[in-house]
C-alpha cells in the first residue's frame, strides 16, 4: 500500500506531487502551473503552501500572502495528512513574515477636494489616505482628479518593506474666457421712390373687315422619302468597349504565384578546419595513477560526397600529442615506480566517416548531423621520454626523508642513487632500470633484448562513435560545420568549412 495505484488517486494528486517536487528543486516556472491545476481540482494545504512559496520567489507577494492567510485560518479536516497539518502550521509563520515584506502606499490630500478620485494603474481606490499594499518592483501610475482641478499623474515603484506616503496637491483649473461677441449691424429699410401714374388710352375702333374667299386645298402626292432630319451626334463608346476603328484588347492573365525553387543540393564538397582532442586525466587513471589533462591540437582536410541523406567523408588529419612533464606509474605498482613522462609526438590520421544529415529548414540552411568514423593513425615524428623520479621534498643524503608524497612534486633521478639516499627510487633493479635523463621509449613493435616491449605508439587505430554536429549553409556553395564526438584518443572537437566543387 506504499504505492497507490493511479486509479485510486484523488483528482489533482498527480499534478500536486509533481509540482511539490519541482518547487523543492527550485523550478517554480514548472511548479506553478502544476500546483494551480491541482488546487483547482482539489484543495490541499500541502500543495497550496508550496504554490505560495513559488509566488514569493516570483515576486508576487500579494498572491502568496492571500494563500498563506487562507491556509493559516484552516483547521484540521478529515482526510488531511500529517503533511497538510505541517503546512497549516508553517503558513501562520510565513503569513506574518510575508506581510512585513509587502510595501504599502498612502495618498494623503493636503486639503479636502470635492469629487476626488485616485486611480492606481487604472483602478480606483476607495480611501487613498489608508495604506494600500502592492507587489514590490511593479511600476505604479498614480492618477488623481477632482472637480474644478487639473488632473495630475505620477509614476513610482515600491521596494520591499517600504512605507511610502504621497502628499497630494491639485492645481485649480483657470476660469474659462468666452470670446467677445461682435454687435450685429441692422440696416434701415430702403425707401422706394414714388411711382408715376401711367396714362391709359381709350381702345381704338377697327373698321369692319371684308370676307375673304377661301380655296379648297390641293391634294399632294404622298412623300416616298422621309425628310432628312437633323444630323445625329456620334455616340461615345461605352467604357471598356472598343470604339469605331478600334480593336478590343485581350485581358492580361496574371500568373499564379509560385513558391521559390528549392536550393540546389551539392554532391561534392572540399573542406578544411581545426580538429583537436581532449584527453582527460581520468583516462590515465584507468591504467595507473598520476597523469593530467592533455589538449591535442591539429587540423584536417576532407573530401565528402552526398549519398542521399548521408555524407561519405574521407579525411587526412594532423595531431600533435604534446604533454609536459607528468608523473605516472602503473596501477598496483609501489610508489617507487613513479616516473616523469613527457611527449612531443606528432601523428597523421587517415579515416572515413559516414554522417547522416537531418535538415532543420526547407532549404537546409541548418542541419543536424549524426555519424561515426574509423581509420588509422601514424606517429611519424617525436619521442616519448620516461625518467625515474623521487619525492621532491626529500633531503639528499638522508634516506629517511625519501618517503611517498605528492607525485606532482617529484623530480627526475639523475642516475642510480643520485641524489644520495634515493636508492629506493633511483635504482637499477626494476623494469625501468635505465630510465634516466636521455632515455627514449622504443615503439611497441620493438622489444630490446632483456627489456620489456616498448610503449611508443607508431600505428594505432582511430575510431569516432558517436559524432554529433551542426551544419550552417549560409550560401549555396559554402557551409560551416561544428562537431564533437568520442574517440579512442579522447574527446573530439572540430570546426571547419566546406566549399562545393
């Protein structure tokens, strides 16, 4: 019964547990939505208090205070666990602490104003002379207006525990001045001159007229043609229609917009760049004790060809395995077998890699690359030197002081029992009897007579698995590559560019 089946869990328990764990880890951006969802489904003090704690971390002190006070006023209910009871107890203490941190603002008028209204961030407050609480660090815009006075505004930001008081003084509005009205001029009625009387004449008497003989009208033959009428005006062609002597133009069809063609894929690339390895100290400790972090710089030239979504890359690289004086002894050997090892080896590496390209956009400007490679390395230059060592804090001539110490303070032996008293460290009895200044380690393909096989690598395998990277192709024929991977010679890192052929 320690593990409750999900079907038996109450609503919101899953979100509550996930949110509580996220809040304990300090991931409040993830915890807040989970805990809010859990509280909306079922309230529990054990999930409400962590939600308020996250509000405090986000600077929302008012929300946190409201939850703390709400939980602190609760009493133990049936079904509450010990974690819920502990949350109620802690909420009382946290409520008092958070209230002391919440800043307050008081707006006090210097004189009574009729119709005074004070707004903070657009919300009117009832009695501005009483303290009002706000979250710290939030910009506040205080606007005040009253009858007959000019409106005033002020921007402020409160800090934690601040008790701010604003003295409000409003300026009266100036009286409005009405423009003077111009007098309207009135015209006197015009006097009309008196009209002269018009003389009237008596009607004249006409003499009687003689009767006039009338003739019968002659019959005219019917007209065969209509009389020509007035010339008609030429009608203008309607808009969009061709006139007389004009040819109608065909409408121009606009081609449908088409998406730009995809960028052409290039098949063959030639590239170059930096390639290096990082050999951590832990790699030495797998074989013995001592060692140090070593950075192996170099570069490579590569020719690649595209095979579908894959690139087949052939490369030749250079690496310089330079290591300063470093103490080292095989695992399980006594302290007297410590040697000072140094290297200035230089190698060429030839290999082939298969890289899978995953485009991140339509034109493959960005692409994720995943691959592996193998090849062979050849140490063509440099030496590996090994010299017996003794404790650097020892006093020459006093054998009792030649005791194990910090190997990174050890010094090179000059010869057997040189310095005096170092015969346990500088001797001719161990496998490294002749490892004194001037000794050069032979290759691992040779075995001098009477001596163990050499350790200097001449030809060695080269393997990278896996290799991940990112390709950027800002121009059609130019691309840049960033890659990292794990290899037998250490952690691989590379940065280079390619040019399409």
